[in-house]
C-alpha cells in the first residue's frame, strides 16, 4: 500500500528534538496508567500557580452525571502565565510579530510591550464595568489587539466569546444573545485579501436586534480609519478608554475550573453550541501540546495561519505559544494575496521555523504549482503542521516536497473545538510519518474505534472514533445547557466521548481520520451543520424546503450542495439563484454560501416524512447506479425526477 510508505522519523531535524520514540512511548504509558502523577507533575512544571492544586483528575463520563474537573483546588491566571512570568528573562524578546494584509505593513510587540498593553486594556475594561465572570464578545480583525483583548479578559477574569469576523450580523447577534455578552469589542473595519470587512457596521446591525438591548458598550479599535456610525450612548474608542490607564493591573486569581472562554461551533442539530473551556486544564493542555507537537525550542519563530475566531487561533496562535514564551506571528491576510507566493514570502521575511496551516490552503497553493514558492527559499522552516480536515496524501506530499523541500516533518494534528487541543498527532523526532495519517495519540488520550452498535473494534479496523477517558483540555459543558452537552457527546456510546468523526486504524496502530460521520460539513476547514444552512434557506420567504449535503471539492475539501423546493407559485430563475446565495451569506456568512443549488420539485422522503439524505448525497455526487434501496420512499418516482433536474443544478 502506497500510504504505508514511511517517512524518516527526523527529516532534517538535528538530534536535539525534545523526544524520541522510546521517550514518547514511556511518557504515554505513564499518562494512561498514572494520570494523576503524570498531569500533576507536568501541571506544576509547565504552569505558574498562585495556589498549587492538591487534586488532579476528577472526571466522570457516567451517563446522567458527566462531570469534568482538573486541578480543581488550584488558583492561577492565564495572562500571568502567558506574559508576566516571561518578563524577567525575555521581556525584550518579541512575543507577537504582526504581518499586515498589505505586505508592506508589519510590526513587533515584545513581551514587555504586550504586558503594558494588556494591563492598560484590562484597566480600561474594568472601567467600562466588566466584572469577573462576565462574558465579553470579541468580533475582531487579525491585529495584535485581538490577542491583547483576549489576554486582558483573562487577566480580570472575564470570559471571552470570540465570533469569527467573517460571520454575518445575524450570526453575531445570535451568539451575543446566547452568551449574554454585555460588552462587544470590535474594530472599525478589518482588511483581508485587499478588501475591507465592515466589522463595526455589522455590530451596529446585529445590535438592532431587540434581544440585544442588554449590550452596554461597544469598544471600537481604529484599524483603517474608515467611516463608522457612532452611538454615543454605547460606543467608545479603544484608544480613548485606554490611553490614560495605568500600565499595571494585578492578575485576578482564578480557580482552575473557572470559565476561560466560550467558542461557538456547529453540530449536526440545532443552533451552534457554546463550547465552554475552563482555566487550568485548558491552559496546561494547550501549553504542553504546543511544546511537544511543534518541538518548540526558544528562538523558534512560529506561524499559525488560523484566525483567532477559531479554536486553532485560541490554542495555537495565542495561548499555547505565549504560555511557552514563544514568538508567534499574527497574520492579517490570506495565504495567496497579493500573489500565491505570499505564504512562502512571509516564511522568508520573518525566518519562520514552524509553520501551521490547513489542507485547504495547501491545496489552493498546490493548484498554482511552483508559483507558490517562486523566488523564496523557505530554508528557515524545520517543522510544518496541518489542521482542520483530513489532508489527502497528494496535498501532504506537495506540502512536504515543495514547501518543505523534503526537510521538514509534517505534523498532521487531529482535534476539535471541543477537545481544546491536539489529540492525535505525530511528534517530530519521535513518530515515523505516513502521508495522510494523524498517527498516534498525544499523552493522556485514549482513542478507540467502535461499530455503530458500540462494540469495540480491535486491531486494524474502521469505525466511529471515540475517546475513552478525559484529558485536561476537554470542554466542560455547553454554555447554559449541560444536558445538551451530555446528549451530544456522551449518549451515543455511553461512558465514552463521541467525537463525531470516523477513523481507520492500521496494522501499526496509526489512526487515519476519515471525516465526520454526522451531518456536519467541513468546508475549507470550517465546520458547519447541514441543519444550520437548511434553516437559513427555509427562512427565505420563497423557499418551502431545503436539504443540504456535502460534495467533494478540489480546494475546499467539501462543497455545499443544496436541494431546494420552492413555495407553490414560485419559479426558479437566475435572479432567484443569486438571491438565495446572497440570503445565506447574510444569514450565516460567506463561508456558508452554497456552491450548487438544485431546484427540486420534491425531496425523497420516507413514509414517516424523513428526508433520505443518503439518496441526496448519491445524486449530488453522480453515484446514481448505487442508490441502494429506494422502496421505502413514500414516492419512489421522486428519485428519477431529481436525477433529471440535476442537469440544471448550478
Ligand atoms: C481544530 C479544528 C473539528 C473537525 C474534526 C474533524 C476535522 C480537524 C483534522 C480533521 C482530519 C485532521 N479535523 N483536524 N480531520 N485530520 N488533522 O479544526 O476544530 O473547527 O472544531 O473542527 O475538523 O472532522 O471533528 P473544529
């Protein structure tokens, strides 16, 4: 099997990797057999505690009593761990390199400067009335102030809820309401790929929703100087409230289980869920995975291309790197603007040693061939990572050869918003690589495969990926809905954490993630529930019913294929086609725009009225000779009609 081709353990890495294979195996063994000892030791070595913990793990996956606590009597502060403790030794070293959308704009922030900015902004937030435990919504562009705002929240014990700047006003309003965020932090405009993003205008529009009336203040950062509307009762400029503040602010002692942040993510049903992460376990897990997965050494220049609006931006752009005292690059733009060589150019310009990006970006660059590396050397790179979706072996090989010049090990890191940090991944210097495999579990992680009945599959097998026991970075609950938490993650295969992903394990015990087994799409690494897109579609006044399925897409991984039935009397037209696409952009955001609309007279339903997605998936991918049993449909003739209509789908 070609996928069994093994890549060298080390590639070009000198002999100074943090771990070798045997050390990984020994540590893994200890982490599973003696979790209290293992995490107790690493927790005190890797983090600074205001009050040390005496208890380590206290977790239960028992149905009806799911409860996850780590280090529950310890006190610490995240911003102090990410900033203060580095000041004495490396206060003048660079914490954040900012690279603008425009290649001519960049800046650097040392740890000392970061400390001052965070303290000042913490004091400003306090003055605005933000209290410990309150939720602050961030709707920010990719500028250093996004990290400053996150860290300031953690400093005063506020809980941040970041909403990706690409989400629409409607989506933003929904998250503000669900999380009860009385404060919103934003900017006048963002800039991406040469285009402006009207962040403040979107906030204004979101807050027109009468259910957002409780919002007390909107802090606005001046990024572009573009024109904005101003509500003097509510809006304040970032610079106005910050400039006269003291550059000191004592870090609030937080319990390890105090909420740290909420981040909304899509599931297979209902509205996006507010994933809640807490302080101690999350920070330790982000810190430790960052250190070992990227083989971090002082002096490394680390670049993660994710946006702070996603979990990768939380754990591996901000918290993991800064807790390790690393230099992290925050990039405002996109990997292929102004040219497809941009990513490689940024690597050369800042002498990046560790690069962490997504398969969708790799595939988009791969489509440009050598233009993606034209005129660059990338010789500073030593480790490259991938995250967000399965990386196909072709893209892996291209990344390895063309970007990394066959020198750099690739860490294909599998994890989720819910897991807080990386769960399955190679470790540089320790794990032999197979293109397309996320390989082996990180410390403390016990993955297993089960069939649909929940029977555990041993050896080489394929099935549903579950995790048998808790790790410190695990989410603690769905904000405001613990029952939904239990229902979603602990009821399908009771006593275990259900990931929603399928996986295969090969003869060497390596894991190959095959993708979601539920109705969740992964479009360019962005997670979206089919139900979410469908409910946006049916909210359109002319649409009667909608069903959404994923179809393979060369660059995006998956594309969105939407079946739509119109209300009686409505006609499909080119105009309506445009209107429906624009509607979804408005309801959710550009990332949810369907790629293909299929005007359907009717959808295939069982006699009990359930839409048969299996059939819709097959029709969308032209696999009509393997439709399977259609006799259970209320009206089997619907299928032929759908196949006929397909020629007009666009
Ligand atoms: C970190 C992040 C989670 C879903 C996850 C899976 C897919 C992420 C992957 C991967 C294969 C990888 N996924 N990394 N699939 N290989 N290395 O992406 O979180 O946005 O919550 O998405 O993404 O399907 O379940 P999130």
